[in-house]
């Protein structure tokens, strides 16, 4: 596994995105992080952060963890829909 896609690096990156959106308030932070991950993260990166979340999500800031949960639910629904 490359260092760039290690769970520790992905957690750091996701939390940095959360810090960028934090001044906009909780709801916009959650939506902003989820949107950013959906648009700009490679599917393999999302898969790894989802796996980390399934393992408890240690290290993810609370709004970032919520964003990853939200995105995972959306992507799961899309997978069910598009098969």
C-alpha cells in the first residue's frame, strides 16, 4: 500500500478538509466534506476511508466522521441502485 493512501494519511487529509469547512458551521462542514470526498477522492481512497470507518473511525474528527458515514450511505444506495 502506498504511503499516500495509508489510513493515517487519509485520516489526516479528511480532517484537513473538515478544518477548511469548519468556519461554515456543523451542517455545512459535513456536507462540504462529503461533497469533496465524492468529487475529488479516487474511489480506492473512499473505499479505504469507508473501511476505516467500519473499523470504528478512530482519529476522524466528529463532523468528518459524520460526513464519511453520510457519503458511505449515499454510495451504498447508488451501488444498490446501479447494481
